[in-house]
C-alpha cells in the first residue's frame, strides 16, 4: 500500500481533518496544574499552525457551539458567532442547544455566520421546506468532499415546543435520508464523505451499521454525548470519532484519500490537547473576548451563594451533592412532595463554596418554568424504573434526575426492580397522589423521559405552573439560605 501511495501522487491525496464538538461557550483558557489549558485563543493558534504547515486542512464542528458560559448566554449566541467566525471552520452542523434561543433567532445567527451551517432534517411542517442546507460539498486540491449534517428528533426534543418545526424521528429515518443525498451526488464523483452528527457516540455506531456501503460514507464526526476517545470506533468500515467537550482538545485525522476508489487508503487519528506547549495564542480572538468579557464582569461578579464547602457533580448518572442542593432548593421553594432536577441542567462538575452570578449562570444556564404534576405512587414508581433502565448505566445519552430530600430509592440493576421506594420515611403507596415538580423541558417530554403521558397525569388533576423562572427561584433560595452543604444522604442506592 505504501509503495502505491508514494508512486501515484495524483491518485492519493493528503487530508488533515480537524474537528470539535460540544464547545458550549468554553472560550476561556483555564489554569490546570499551573498550565493554561483550552480556550479559543490557543485553539485558533493551533488551527492557524496546521493551516500553515499542512496543504489540505479542513476544520469541522459537530454541534453545540452555544450554551455553557455567560459570554454566550448574555448575548444569546451573538458573541459565539463572532468568535467562531474568527476560528473560520469549513463547515458546522447543528446541535440540540443551537435551538435554545428559538429557531427564529437561530436563523438570524446563521445570517451572521461566515461559515456554512448544515442540517439535513429540520423542516417546516406542511410543505417540508428545509431550514438549512442538508449538505455541503467542499472542493480541495482536486477532491470533492461531501459533508452531511444529522440531528434526530430523539436529541432535539426541544423543538417540540416549536409547533411549525419538524425533524427526523430516529436514526433509521436519518439513514434513509443519508442514502438519498449520497445517491443524488453519485454523478459528481465524490471522493470523500463525512457525516457531521449530533446524536451521541453509541447512536453513531448504530447509524453506521444501517448505512449501505455503496453510499460511500467514510467518517462520522459526532457530538452530544461528550465522549472522549483515544482511538476511532469502526463500524461497517466507517470510522467514528468524537472530541469530548469544550476546547481542551481537538480531534485530528491525517488521512490519505484514494480518489480513484473514493475511500480512505490509510489514516491516523488522535486527540490533540489544546495547551501552551503546542498551541500559539491568537491575539485577535483574545482582544474580542476581552471586550465582551469587560461588559459582563461587573454584572456577573456579584456573590449569590455561600456553601459550606465546594459541592460536586462529577457524573450526571448518579446522585450528587451539587445536584441534591439544586433539587432541594426547588422542592422547598415550590412546596412539592418531590422534585426531579434534570442532571443535565447542572453543567459544572463543582461549585462553591463562594458562588458568583457568573459561576451560577455557567452551572445553570437554562431558565424556564417548572410544573407541578400529580401522579399516583404506581406512576411514580414507573417513572423511576424508566429513568433507571439499562441505557442509563451504559453511557447512552439518556435523561437522569437528581432526587430531592426525603426520597430513598434502592434499585437492583440485575432484577430491574425497585427494592425500596420511600418518601419521608414511608413506603410510596400505589394509590396515593403525590405532587412532583418537573422543569419545563422535561414536562414537555413527559412520555419520552418518564414513560407516563400527559393524559395520565392530567387525569389525577390539572398540572400547574409552579414558577415562571427556575433561575429566580434558585437565586432567591440561595439568598435566604446561607452556608448550604450536604451529602447525597443515600437518596439513591444502585446495587448489582
């Protein structure tokens, strides 16, 4: 193989494919062990270095540029577009958080982007008009590289609140659409095909298995599950990669493309750490971020909470000290029997003991309503069994919840049973009605996330809006309750 590659330069082309995903507004470098790590200044420096050193460099982003920092949330993504414009990606696909500020606002931000944004499946109901171009063909050094953007409804549940917007149901529908797009461009002699997905690493592997090899998909660059890998997965002869989350690292493919057979002849892949050792800084981006940060510093420097100690949230699929405080704050403030706090709503792994408004906003960037629903004890147990199904322990991107004070659940993985389900020291009774607090996003997706329907809970009594602002509720609680700090108190025990 090496002899053929070196002797036929016209047939074999070198390609450096760089990729990020789930940046979530992680634009500032952090001091880790007295070394600067991450941030878009050094990320941009690395991109520039690669573009200067290598002839055919492509940079792609697989969704979720938005959310996670005050730089993003304060300006509703406008600052993010300005920053990413300076990174100059060749192509970007949408993640679920790109719709957080509304689809209309997203379309406005797209007009400000100097890079193509692709998505094959968001469309306007009624006439099936796409909101974005489904694909992008990049011509480079005589090669035609096809990019297709994929985001399924199972991930983008948020758009269910957008009554005029539809999307794919799942990966099977996505696979069919990929086939249509690939077949439509057979006559163009596409040399290399990349799927930019935002559906999670495990779903990427399932999707790859469904694709017809004749469609010519070579690589899946994914996001959503924040999966950090050390080598690509390979399914159905398709290489599948992801680059964790944030800007601490970037994925790097060095590929030799066989342009006669339109496939990968050979490749290497690695995660590249973004740090001062191998990434120069970009003063243009630092100047832009500095001007944005100056506008937010005064507002976000205010102290809003004081915990007894630093509280942690190391894993979204377990009960955590920080998640418990958030769940308790909502339960106590809204006077419900139990509050299910979405684990994914808590976006930092640690917080406190002194908490500024910036710390809080980066930890809890989503404001919205919370609803009170009435469920029977039997329905509550069914909800818990659905949350703790096997997918939750296999690394799939399922929804998981922090339980408020008073709950004591023992769950057996091997038996798929609740061995104990108590509230305030009493066994949950199947025929008793309990008032459960749920955030708006999770209430809108009640059946998918909890395995109970709106009709079922409405039969027990009309759901009520408990607060129109989770953020105001939490900040009010923290202001009135100083020196918070507690463990998880055995709220959830998982055995076997």
